[in-house]
C-alpha cells in the first residue's frame, strides 16, 4: 500500500493534486467515482483519501500514518470505514442494505463515515437502485467512493451524483509496447498484451501463458467457423469453446479477444492498417472483410459488448455464446 500523497502523486499527478486541494480547503464531496484501468491505483487512492478524512493529526494534506485512525485503516479495522466488494460475480442488494443499516448507527469514533465500493459496475440493478436512494439523501459527514474500470456500466443517475475522477493508465499503451519489445516479445504479442494489462510483469507472464495462447487459437477457429461452417458452431461451442473458457472471467477474456479481432476488421475497412493488433492474421482479416461489411462489423462489436454485459448480469454463459454467435452470423 502507498504511504503518502507523494507516492500517489508520482503515479497520478493530476488526480492527486485535485484531491489534495479538496482536503486542504475542506471541500470534500459526498460522493466520488474513481474510474481507471486495472492497476491504475484506484484502491490505493481511495485508501489514502480515507486516511486523510479520518486522521486528526495531518501535516497539511498528509495523514500522519501513526495515529489510531491511520493504523486502524491500514489494518482494515476502522469501524467507520466500510468496504463493499462483489460477492461472487456481483454486488447484491443485501450488501447495500447492510451498508445502509451500518450507517444508521452513530459513528463509533466520530460522526464521519466513509464507504468504498470496489467494482461498482458489478452492482446488480436492485443494488444500484438501492445505492442511488442512499446517494440521494447524503449526510454531511458521509463520503462515498466508488471504484470502477468501466464507468459506463454504472447507472447514469449514480454517475451524475458523483464527482468523477479519471485515472490515467500507469503505462500508456505505446510506452508499454516499447518496454515489452525490449523484453523480447514479438511486435504482435507486445501490441496485444497492452490491451489486457498496463503492467510489464503481467504482460510478460500472459504472453507465456499456454491457456491464453490456446484462447487466441480458439477465437480464430470460431471466426473461421462463423464464415464457412455455421452449422458446426453449436458443436464447437459445446466441445471446445466452453470447456476452455470454464469460468466467467475466462469467458470475458475470450470475448475481449473476439472484440480485438472485430476492431481490427473495422480498422482494415477504414484503411488504418497500422492500428491492427492481430498483425499475424492479416490474411484472415482481409478475407473476413469480404464477408462482413463495415455495418456488419459495427453491429458485431455491439453484440459482443452486450454479451459481456449479460455475463456480468449472471446470464448462463452457454446461452450468452449461443445468442452471440447467432447474431454474428449474417
């Protein structure tokens, strides 16, 4: 965990300056939405902000790190800081109801209360609506901090009640790509890895992962089958696709790879060949451009995004894939 605003400033200079100004001027909003990619430091920022709110011995904006409040936050035992995380695949209504119940009690240390909702985009509809009612009646001493990688999946009425803070990636894609090339990754692999992570070590590990390599092959097989052997797609899904993408998070990665292919296809139609990620599949992309028009490609991209949303809403994975492949077939 980071230990000071200076640490945060090195990683997120703009956001840290804005947050530090809010603390210094005592202008803390009742709700924040921190949006940014995985690894951008959303939780570390929320954690440091909570310390700055509770610490009674700050040096300017910096929490002292040694008082009772700081130590209890560090250990995860502060009674007036509540953290909500997905229970399984989603954050459920009962979790928000429990949070509201906790907030009906007087603060144990003071009247100040803070809650952090991790992966706020994974709230069920019922949970999101319950949270919205909570946000509509803010207490002067309550601060909500929502964290998400996908702010567009958060209810628009919730977003409108939050001060939105956008964190930039720790490694811009081009910079990360150059680092991976120096580490010995091929140009095609380096470009692909920047889509799935902003971390050099994670990217190198994923590039060596046999499961991920097989996932890439299955995506190409599915593309070919959708064009040439449509009748065999259901059997392929049952015997090869679903056994490989067993978990929901694995299937999300499979859909992400499918998104990459169709985005490449869109770039090909737009003659933006330098932006293509699957550069080693140029022949297949060229052939696919004869099969799917630009309009088809756009519709397919929307269908894949909808499939990803359905997965997050706990729709049965096999059904999601069957519906998606039917939509992609033209």
